[in-house]
C-alpha cells in the first residue's frame, strides 16, 4: 500500500499496512485480542510472541529494536507512533470506543509530547461514519472535557441528519492530539484513504459487516547491522 515518502524523521522507523485474513497476521508481528478499550501492553526483548494473541488490549509499545508490533482494523483508526528520545514505537487501535476511553492519552502520559511523531492510517471518513445520539454525545463530552468542543463541531462533525451525525474520527483524534496534548500539526501525518469508499482494497465493517479480511498496520524500529 502506498505510503508517504517521509512520515518519521528517523529512517530506521519502518511501517506498513497490509490486508490479510483476520487469522493470518503478518509474520513475526506482535498483536493482541482487541477489545475497543485503552489498555496498552509493553513488548520487550524476551516477550513471547505466541502469548500476545490471547491477551486483551488495543495498543502495543516497545523500545526494543527489530520487534514488529501491529494492530488490526476495518474502519477504526490505526495510530502508529514514534517517540524520538527513547526510540519507542507504538501501534494503537482507536475506534470510537478506544478514542472515548483515551487510548492515545494513555500512551502519551509516559512520553514527551514534543518528541512524538504520529501516522494516522486508513480509516472510515466522516461522510461514511454515521453515528446515533449516544455515540455523538460521548464524543462531544470528550471534546468538551478537552476544551476543543467548538473545533469538534466545526471541523469533525461532517453531516447532520435526523438522529444521525457524520463524524470524522481521524480528525477528532488529530484535534485531541493538538489541542489537549500539545502536539504540533507538523508532528502528525494522516492517510486520506477511506476504508468504506475503497471497496477494492480495504476492508470495512460498516460496508461489509463481519469481514474476513482486516487491515494490519505495523511498525518497528529496525536496527541496522554493521
């Protein structure tokens, strides 16, 4: 899948997206049983890759070079992060539930915001992600708590229909990163791909229901051998 030429400032950071069956993760990639919450697991040098698939959570992080971590999605926003000062990489799965639960906040509280670079991967766009009143008010409340309610309603709410709102979840996450955690917009890059629209390449739960295929989004810090 085509990616920006330069997302992360360190050329040793490698990341990729691939579409595979839900039971066939990329080789040698750590992943979790995702539950749409905010728990993040640390992967270390001696971690057992086989055990992670049975553990529940929606984020992985590691400071160990040459370890690949990833998340799977089919409309939710995959967030790939690199913290420059510690050479930490992270993969976060941020659907609306994990967004409301503050999964990125759980990651950033252990790091220096000014040192973090972010890639927001392919996800459902605001015109396709229609939510009902309960979800809208949960996101609205989080925006209000974060002090970006006006920007939320002006920039992230894309559609108003009777009893439904179109939400650009990727932009909501961008606003939380910049308004709450003080990341500069230059620290964040975003895919423009919509999983719902791109029916030929990308899986979408909203479009297809329980899909056999998933989008796997992976990242690692590749230590070069001299």
